[in-house]
C-alpha cells in the first residue's frame, strides 16, 4: 500500500519515482533484508526457475515487453503480482491479463 501509485522513473529507487527492478530491489531489501541485484537482467539469473502453477508469494516473475525490454514483478497470490508499471506506477496486475500472459518469460524463486 505504501508504494501504490508511485510514478515510474527509469533508474529510480525512491518514492518520488522507481523502476521495476528498483522496486523489486527495494522491497526485498527493506521488507525481507535480502539484497538482490539491481538490474532486471541480473535478477533474472538469481534463485531457481519455477513454473507458473508452482508460484509462491515472493517469487519473481519476468516479462519480455519489447525487443530488449524486460520487466520484473513480485508474485503475491492468485495469479497476481506487484510491479512498477511505466504507465500507472506501482500497482497490482494479473498474470491472466492478455498483455502480461503474452509477455511472460520466466519466474524465479529467490526465497527458501
């Protein structure tokens, strides 16, 4: 709730503006005392692969939204994830949304 609607800012790490990997980095560091890499590319290589039917709260979900563009979010439950949207800021979206379903790339479990 405290991040809801915070505007997207490429490279941002603050409540004045944050990007997707910055949001993941800050959330894991501030809430779980776990330091993850800062970039989406590096985050996509940590932990272990997990299939969609086996997703658990805290898993990272990754999307290919452009030729070289990658997005990351944090799975919460019931096919929903938290992320920093370029158009709407920090929000909750559904993996079942056609946009995200089509862009889905992989998921990683970084917590035990």
